[in-house]
């Protein structure tokens, strides 16, 4: 085997191994990155951490006004990253009835109802630093109000979170569909089937700060109070109803894992989407370049370009299928399309290189005595002259 072909084959193996490692790492379900705050109350959520309620919340005892309130005392991770703080979901129909998500510096409140209705609001400029925040969301027929540290922050008169939205299982630290982890510290959490008054919110802010859990739990409309003061173990107890205590699994998990998601369902507006597209295209350019060069050199097929593109498609599809079984990775067809485009771009780049190289060689030979090429000698020249004449 020629040295050039051997080098190309080695380069192909190196590129393929690198792509597989980048696409499938860490090859298993990692440790659930949730730990108790060393000094004080709360849980720390790392890049791959989530907890889930042992049972489902029931909203069957609904009231006429269907009002409710949510309290969170948390410390977001520095850097303004996005992630789902908490979500109520229904295992039977894979629906997220309520979702609270940090979207860079904003707080997204999103509702999905059984009739297919989806609505959301953004509480702007909430997460501007990594200092602790006491966030309260109250809602009734009069609208929704967001409070920060006991003070009114923003009002949404035409938006309502209903009591029925606080139903199903509770997931904290990640989205029930796919992976959208939140990092930071959750210091306290509570839900109420009541619209808390401004004075109650201000008092609760003080009670949580002073760790007066009994005062919070005495509210007649409280349905869940999580002080996160256990400090150890795998359970964060609900002081109102033990059937909905929060469990801390040993391994990171995804509730409803997506499998080969369609491109139009993966699309979203933002720089990160187009950055991922560019990364997926660029990551497969070396595969197209090296494998096309090797197939051309080894002459293993009459259509090396098409074979290389098909190979890139199959490698990408294999990775996406395997990612469907890995909780830290997202399985989608967008990556298959962009990876295949990257393979084609790599193939074209090598083809352009060959054409440009051949063109340069041809131009150089225009000014060279043709008899000096290919090891011609004076004797050859004489023989050639005699042949011509």
C-alpha cells in the first residue's frame, strides 16, 4: 500500500473516532448532579441535575375563581444561562401544564392546556446577577402579577395561571420533554390554591429568609411547602402532603425523551440555533474531505463523491439514533441534514483542491521543456526526434 493511501486511511479513522466521541459522549447516563447546600437550606443543581415528585398533584377541588400562587427562593447560576426551573407534566399525555424557565435574564411562564391552547408571558430582566431572588407569581381572574423580593415587579392583566395548571407530577431542574437543564440553587419552593395578597407576600419573604417554615405551612391554602432543610438523603419532603415529596435519583434522567425530532419542531429563533447549525456542518467537513480523498486514492468505487455523502448521512443517522438512548443528548433530524451538508461541503472542498492543484501543475509545465518531464534524457530526445521524422 502506498504511503499516501495509508496516511489517508489513518486520517479517516481519526476523524471518524473524533466525530463518534463528540456525538455520543459520555456514552451513559451520568450521575444526577444534585446536592444539598453545604451550609444552610437548599439544593444545588449542576449541568445534569433534576428531581421529581413521588406522586401527582390533584386540582380536582377547584374553586370558583381558580386562583393560585407560586413562591420560589433561588440563586441562579452566574452567566445568565437558560434552563427550565420547574414544570408540571402529565405522564399519560406528555403535556406540560405549567412551565417556569429562565431564558437568559428573563423568566418565562408557559401554560399548555388539554384543549391544545398554549400561552406564555415573559417577566423581563429578572436574572441579572447570581444573588438570591425571592420570586412570587400570583394569578386570578384579574390577571397575573410577578413579585421580586416581596415587591410588585410586573403585572399582566390579561394572563391567568389557573389552579388546574398546578397539577400532575412536578419536575424541578429540567424540562419534561428533551433536555433543558437549569443550574443554580433552589432554596425554597411553595404552591398555594390562593392569590396571595401583597402583605402576605412581604411576610412570606421575611419568613423564608428567617427559615420560619411552620409559619409558611400554616397557610390554609398551601398545597406544597418545600423548605429543603433536610441537608442529606434522597428526599425533599413536602410539609403539607407527603405523597408529593421530591425524589433525588442517583442518575440523571429525562422524562419524555425525544427521538429523531422533526426539523420544524427543533427550530427556534436565536443565535444559539444557528451556531449549532454551523457547528454541525463544520464538524462533518473533515469527514467528507478525508473519506473522499481516500476513496479517490484507493479507487474503491466508481462514484467516490456519492459514496462519501452517503457515508456521512449514515454516520450522522447512527449517532442520532443512539442519542435517543442517552439522557444528556438530543436526537433530531436537523443534525442529520446539517451533518450531511457538511460531508458534501468537505467532498467539494477536496474536489476543488484537486482541480486547483492540477491547474497549477499544468501552468507550471507550460514553460518547461516537455522532454525534461518524466525523466527524459538526451538519448530519449534523439530517439523522439528520429521517430518524428
